[in-house]
């Protein structure tokens, strides 16, 4: 029976009859190449900072959110020098962040209930909240092509829209209760797509009407967590619960294909990014040490490498225009640069 099944299906069938420890060993023998990508890690200045998300600024610097330290941080990747920026509201819990074209850093204060903007030139921080004092918990921000900032709200179940020019914020409830809106990207046509980590759905929001459309994935136990936009307009996502990499077509609203991650069903794929050559990169957070995984869509092959420090859960990563990956290694108080030489 097992000989007629794909590797992923074999592993799931074996998971029904064998202990998890044996499954983990078997998964290690899957056809996976060694990656050998140079991963350089840097200790964040403030101890126990919990670097949550990374971002790349127009000048190529690496920015990160120090969630527990209540700071934003900047690493000059050329010199290795750090600079930290304390937030003005205590216990803001900065989560996701993104840079605008002018180099301002916009961040989601998940504990503080606001969206913030840091001007690195002056250190000035601006805070944006709903005009009607609605409680929000901003999670991950992203800009669309018109300069509008979109952001997910994890527990309050909103998708938010902020106009930086006016400070006006709009909110839309996700139809599915406790959907846990999580990772978000904007397609080339300007439509935000996001994960519903609390269920087995992806969703889109109309940038004009803010109408939300949900797309249920075939597996009821799928839990998409982060996603990345490919150059052809399709979306890759990490299925945290099932240990899969998924490929979704926004145009048709359908799943294209899934692949089992090299680390197995309990590998918990998490942070993900796509480089300009179309290769998909993500980290497995359920294996120790955490891994950096490369997926080649052309050959549909995987390569994997252990993160030197162990990673401590790489919750997000970002690809740069000059062929690098920036990682935030939250549990070990480090950020990392992967120079892909491209």
C-alpha cells in the first residue's frame, strides 16, 4: 500500500501507526539536499529582546521589532553596528514592521493597540488608533501600491486600512469567528491577501469596498500562518499545523499544490519569503535546531540547513533586492543575514 503513495502521503499513513519519534527519523531520510547557505547571526544589544519580525529599509539596513524590550532596532549589515529606538508607550509589544519609500518604519503594536511610525532621522514616533476607540491588536503590516498601509489584527479579528496622509483608519471584521488574521501580502493588482491562522482559510479584501472573500483550503486541519507573493502572482504559504508548503492561485481562488516539508508533519513551517529568482525560502520552527529551507519551484526540490544558534523560532523573514534574506531569531535574541550571492 505504501509503495503506491507519495512521500508525504506515506508519512501521514505511517503517522497513524508509528510513534512520532520514529516518524521524525524517517522524515530525515527524505530526498533533501544540503543547503550550505552562509547564515551570519548578530546578537541584539538588549538581552531578552525577543526580535519578532525583520524588515528591509530603502538603504538596505535590517530593522526588527524588539517585542519584549519595547524597542525597534536597526542593524547596519555593512558594519554590524546596531541602534535601538525605545517606544514612547510602555508595553507596546511591537510585532510586525515595514519601511515606506522615505525610510520611515511603520510597526504594529500588538499589545499597545495601535499602529506606529518611527522617523529614524529624528527618532520621533507617531501613533495611530481607531477614531472610535475600537480595541485592536495590530499584527502584520504591508503597503499597497498606492501607499496605503494594510494590517492584520490577530485576536480582535479585523483587517485594518490606514491612510498615512490623513491618519484615517478603517476596520473590517473577518466573517469567520476567531479566524486569527496573520500573515498578509498585496498582489500586483493591489489586492491584500491574508492567512486565517485560526482556521483552514486564506482570504482577500477588496481595497475599495473592504469586502472580504474567504477561500477554504481542502484540508480541514490546515492552518496557514505566513505567506509570500511569487513573481507570477501566485502565493506560497506555510501550513504550520500540517507541516506543508502550499501553493495558491489568487486568480482562480484555488489551491494549486502542497508539498510535505522536509522536517515532517510536526516541522511547523513558519516565516517565509521569495527571492527575486523565484526560489521559496522558509524556516521550520518545530525541529531543533530550526532549519532554513529552500524550495525550487522549477524542480520542486528542497534543500535544508540548520540555523547555527538554533533559531529559537524564526517567525518571519524578508528577501532583499540584492540577494539576501533577513531573519529574526526570536528565542535566541539574534537577527541573521543570509547572503545568497545573487
